[in-house]
C-alpha cells in the first residue's frame, strides 16, 4: 500500500501542476473578454470625444484659421465672445426657448401618460404610437411644415383665422412658433418616458393610499409624483441639455435667402456655426465651452432644486 501511494503522489502532483496553468489561463481569458468587447467603444470614446474635447479646450486659447501655426492669445477668444454685441441676445433667446417650452411640454406629456395608463383609454396600442409619432418626424421636415402653417400670405393658420399675421417676421411671435414646434415635436418622447416610469412604480403604494381614503388628486400629488421624482430630474436635465443645443428649428423657420435666423431670434449655437464658417476655430471653441458651462450650471441648479425638495419632504 505504501509503495502504491508513493507512486501515485508524484503523478497526482504532476496532474495538478498541469491543470493549474490551464485554470489560471481560463480565468484570465474570462476576465479579459468583457474588456475586449467594450474596447472599440472605449478607444473611439477616448479618441473622438475626450481627445476632441481636450483639443477644443486648448484651441479656445489660440487664434487658428485651420492652417498655419496656432497663436496663443490667452482669454481673448472668451472676452471677444462675451463682448460680442448679439451674444447676450442669443443667450436670452436660447434660455427663452428652453424655459417657455419645458413646463408645458412636461405637463402635457405627464398628463397624457396618466391618461393612457388609466382605464379611460381602451385602445392603448393605437393611442401610444399616435402620441409618439411626431417625435420620429425629421426636424427639418417638421420645421418646413410649421413654416407653411404659419406663413404670412399663404399660411394655413392665417387662412383659417382670416388674418395676415406676420408670425415668422415678428421676433416675439416667431419665438412662440419655435416653442410650439418644440412642444409638438418632443412631447411624445417624454410621454413614453413618463409612461415607463408610471409602469415601473409599485401599485401597492397607490392601492394603500386609495384604501386610506385618498382622492385621485391626493394620490397623484403625494404618491405618484414623489415616486417619479428621479424621472422628472432625468427629464428636465436631458431636456435642458438638448434645448441649449437648439439650432435647426429657428433657422429653418426664419431663414431668409439661405442665411441663418436674424439675431433677434437666433440661438447661441448660431454664433458657433458662424465662427466655424468664418474660419475662427479658436473663437468657435470658446463659444462651445461657454455653452458647456451654461448647460452644466443649468443642470446643477435643477439637480440641487430636486435634491433640496426631496430632503425637505417628510419620509
């Protein structure tokens, strides 16, 4: 027995020594596989996004026409942008487009989501795609449709009202038309977001409130809306980011002879595009970073407001 055991022990040790590297290699390959799958995205993200952002930030401190040597000029690009005579007008226009449409749009989308989820709507499979359909329309096509709707001489709205209102020539009315277009175009998307949020909430909480005698308005105010607070935060922040990047809608609606919208209705992104077209890549980069800072501040303010309201609400 001792002789057989002594012969078996070296053989077992040798098998263990052979299996150990195979097991470690398998574990190593299993651990590296996920990183290999995401490596194309990581590489493209670092090169196309992070690299471009870093280069744009460096370029914002230089004067560069796209050729030759970039000349360092410090904060001159930022100062020239802030002192540009229509810069603050464009900032005001962009802020107006954002604030004027966000509350009506979110309210309509949220109420539509509640209505579709209720028992009042039976053909839910038909109503949902109808509400979402404007969101899949191309922005340029939607803008051209609204241009025909609100035209002065041959517009459908003026034909129905029997008037000759210069909807797209008057700056105030033109900005209101842009707001209407933004609401019509995007309400379907946020309707789907709110409907998904309502579907994911626990129905037992609302049933308990109903059993306790809470009315429909009380359940909506004290149960549904607090449960959807993260969804509201997501919606307002994402919409703010998209609103500050608005470009197509006002420029297609109010374009004159192939040019961009006039400064009275132009968004801030027009200043970036104008500098790019003129070859002022340094100042265009400065405009983009100023726009990034504005978006970051707006998002942070909204996050703080939602966080403060959540902390102040009794649990």
